[in-house]
């Protein structure tokens, strides 16, 4: 029988259901709506495992996680007009640099 991987909450997270992260104009994830405190790579990995909601133009629940060498991304499915026009929107940890 395969061993089940379990994720445990810390004691201070006893009643936390999910964490809302905010996307800034460049798709970096932040703890605050003003975009002054970006989320670090390791923190984003931990939050993704426990459950996050991303506030951008709407509220999104990530469906994909990529842990790159120097940064982390999470992706959400977004619909552009019709269900057949689904696409991924990618959000970044603070370590990401474009280009």
C-alpha cells in the first residue's frame, strides 16, 4: 500500500480555511492589495499546498504550481468570454524577473 502524503497546519493556523493573495499589475503575488509586500518563493509553495485564493480582476483558485530554480509560479484558469476560450493566467513569487 502506498504511503499517503499529509500536509499539517501549524497550531496558529487552526481555523484558517484559505489565504487571499493579491496580484499587482505585473502579476506578482502580494500579501496586501496595495502590492507593497510580495510573496517569497518558499512562502508561496507552502501557501499553495494549504489553499490560496488570488484576487486580480476577479477571484481565482490556482490549479497549477511550478517550483522553478529561483522563483515559483502558480497558474489559474481564466475564461475570456466563452467556456471554449479558457487560458492560463500565471502569477509569480517576488524572485521572478522577466526576460
